[in-house]
């Protein structure tokens, strides 16, 4: 897909959602923690009506979240894997980056209370369904495999590609990623009326849009968002 076609696909094919916020901070090890609400006092507004893109936790504003995503060692080290996954499954690197930033803050060892694992926060059930793993693979063994960055990114890219083809739109694919395919089917193949899911999709899309603009500054065509926004659904 050409750069202008990519931007047009995001700008025109995505239903718009109300402007949400992205909060975050960088811990002592340099890992970014991102959330759609201020989880605690460590979190500062990094994307939203009252904020400019900046490194979470930095007050000088010298860099931005986009700069962090370009130059952070943990992000740069994944570039070969992101390129491999993008080429293998036809998913934009910028979209993979946006999902990983929102899902795990590029923490490859992240495990959610509901058992979602690794960079793209995949559950063993989702990995088994979309990742081509053996049907009799034990969940504990799958969790260990999903902690491997390459396995996690390739599986997540395959899952996203499958969902995008199935539902025909990036936003609905992301909704199915977050809330499950059944929730999307119940909504008639549209965005489910689940505030947590809408907020999650919005955060990914807004960061994806910002990354696309950074890559192709002369091609931006605008993106409006409307609708409900709430806290991110934990898996």
C-alpha cells in the first residue's frame, strides 16, 4: 500500500471516536508505562486535549512520545522483528508499534491479571486460535513462548491481519482484538458499544495516526474522532 493510500485508509475507513487521553511515565529502567486514565500520581498526561506528545515523566518537553518510540533502545532492538512481521502479514510497522505501546509499553515480560502476555498482550487462547500452535499445546507452555518477542510479535501481527481481513476495517479489527470477535458480531460487525473497548481502539488509532504523520509529514489528510471514551479494558 502506498503512503498516501495508508493515510487515506486510516483517515476515511476508521469511524471516529471522541478525543481520549493517554497517560504515562517512564520508570527507572527506562520502560514506558501507558494507560488511558491517570492510574496513580506517577502518570502524567502525554496525549490529549491539554498535552503535547512527550516522553512520559519528562517535564522539559525536549523529546516526545514519538521520539521515544523512535530512539528508545527497547524499541530500536525490535525493529528487525517488526519489519519481519510487517512483511510476513501485511501489517504496518506503525500500527504494530502503536499496539505494543498501548498494550505493554514495550515491556516484553508484561503479564496482565487476566493472563495476557508479552509485547502485544496475547492470551494463550488467542495465540492458539490465530498463531498456528498445536491444539494440544498447554497454556503454560504457550505463555512461555509468548514471552519471546519474536513469537509474540509474529503471532500478534498474524492475528491482526486475520481480524482486519475478516471485518474489513482496522478499527473493528482492533475492537475484536480487545473485546473478542463475539462482541463485534453482536454489534453487527461494527464497533461494539463498550466504552472500554472504544477507548482502547481510539488510543491505538491516535498513536498510529501520529506515527504515520511522523513518517509521512507531507501526506497528512486529517483524522476526526468522536464517541465514548473510557478506561482501557484490562485483559
